């Protein structure tokens, strides 16, 4: 085998030269071509056939599956005929595969490697001895962060990456009909197709889809850092989260919920938990784990909640307002608390949000009541609207950056703008009425 490779290498080397006497003249380079064709022996009942890529070097060939099928009637000279979006995407995909082959060839030339069609095929498919697969890399990453739970990562972070891995596995089966692919096969088309899959098949919203893409990108960054992937497929990918308007209850809506007489105990408990969150800004996870140890005396001699956020591990320090204190006192002797240190009876997040929908119907609230809406209400209606500085609100919410809190200030600005617009209409209406009466 070594002898054959040496002969091939010498042929490659000297085929570019011709000898005339004592002079050596360079001739044309070795032939190298990449083309696409249909496997006619694999035509199915829908009259489609798989597209294969052929790499040819000096009459030697290697065939590579593209994992795409096309209507044989629409295939013409290595391309799909037509001008619709599907046709353009397929032809762009084939063009990107061809470009990858030429990139591999250039890299092998730079490294002074012996170039054969089979070696190019193996490099393209990631079958080198040091090659890694996408799922293999994903599992490696997830096992690493699992081992760091409680040190560098939260269990919620692991769950997020496990969910992303599940989506990637399902996408591979849905889109490529495979269980795994080599890292070297990843490209721009893979990323955009995964985004499309998340938004259409998985029904994810724009921002949710991009969060999964962000998790996926971290896996790719890991592969690049370990030199398992020679190029970053995200280099040309750009997308932005859409700014989401944070909805909150008005003071009138909050008063309605507080004052509503409720005879169903489970709804009453959820109402109290929701109102408690409206006056503390705590998320569901913090309310669920709240114990007596989290209540401390502040420098002002009053009770404060001091707790670390489950999501970010940032410390939140919140003075207990009278209405929040009243709810804690109401349940101070509640018989169904899990432990004697627990302060509030909290159901699962799923049940709480389901009961909040019932509460909204009972109170005539048209906004979608979720537990997190209480946190928004604390930030806007309870604090910022009443003159509490954005720095203080940011500290109480446990935000890493004040820029996160500024989202809520925009809500307040919009409310002020709407209120002033209503006032202007009223003043103009009064002015017109006075002119009419004067005339």
C-alpha cells in the first residue's frame, strides 16, 4: 500500500513537468473536478432519485452522498431546474458542498499532503482518525457541565442543553434521515435549516428558537477550540432577538385581584402567591424555596428578603412591604406546609399558571396571567411608577446588569406617554367646549 501511494505521489509530482534535454518545463496541473449526478438505480415511486457528488482526480473517482433527493424530470446538468425558493436552496446547498471540497483540496495542498479522491471524501465526511461527530460532541459537553452542577452550573442549565440536544437529534432524523453527522459536515445551510425546523415543526417563537441556536453555537465553539472543527459554520450566520414588550398589571387590575372575594381555596392560595410576588418581585423558583432563613433584619430594623436567584445565582435584597408581610402572616400557621421552615404553600409551576388562568377569568382580567407577570408588575407598577430608582429596582430584582432593568423603564415611559396623550385629549376637549360655550 505504501509503495502504491509513493508511486501515485511521484506521478502527481512529475506529471506537471516535461523534460527537454537539461531543461524542465512545467505543464498543466492534475485534473481535479467536482460534479453532481443522480443515482438512477435508486429512483423511488415518487420519481425522485438521490443526488450524489463525484470528486475526480486524474480519472480516479470518489462518490459522496448529499442526503438530498430530487424529481428526476427537474434535474439538468448537475442542477435543479426552476426559480422557486426550494430550487434555489437546493442549488445553493450543492454549491456549498462543492466549495467545501475545494477548501479541503487547498488545505491538503498547503499541508503538502498526497491528494486522492478517497482522502478528500474521508476528510469531507469527517472520517479522519481525529474526527468527531455532532452528537458525540454534544454529549461530551453535557457530561462536562453535569459534573459541575453546584459549582459552575445550575441544574436548569443542564436541562436547557439536554433539551437542545433532543431538538438537534430530532432535526437530524427529520431533515437528514440520520442519527448523527460528522462535525465537518456542518455548514451555514445546516444552521438555517435547524432554525426553520424549530420555528415550524417545533412551533418555537423567534426568541425561543434563537436561544436554542445559541446553545447549539456553544457546542460548535467548543469543537472549534478543541480543533475538532477546522472552520466555524456560524461565521456568516446573523440573527437577533426581537425586543419583547414586558406586559404588567395596572394598579387598578392589581387592586381588583387583591380585593376579589374567592371561595375556592386553591385559587385563593394562588392569588395570594401572585400578589406576594407582585410586592416582592420574586420569580416562581424563589417563592417556592422561600424559608424563614431568607427573612433577615435590615439596617433599618425592618424585615428584608435576602435570597439568591435560581436562574443567575445573583443576590436579591428586598424590603418586605406591608402587603407581602400580611400574606406571610396569613400562612404562618398553615397546616399543609411541607416543612416548619417553609413560608408559603406552593404548587408546581404548571398548576400555579393553570390556576392563574382561572383567577383571571374570575377577576375579569383580559391579560394572560402568568406567575412571571407578577415580577413585571413589581418592576413597573409597584416600584418604577412610584418613583423608586432604576438602580434600586435592578438590585431588588437581582439583575446582572441595569440594562436588563431598563426594559421595564420603557414600559413605564410608554404608560406615561399614553397617560399624557389622554390628558392632552381631555384638555383640548375642555378647551373646545369652553370656546363653544363662550360663543
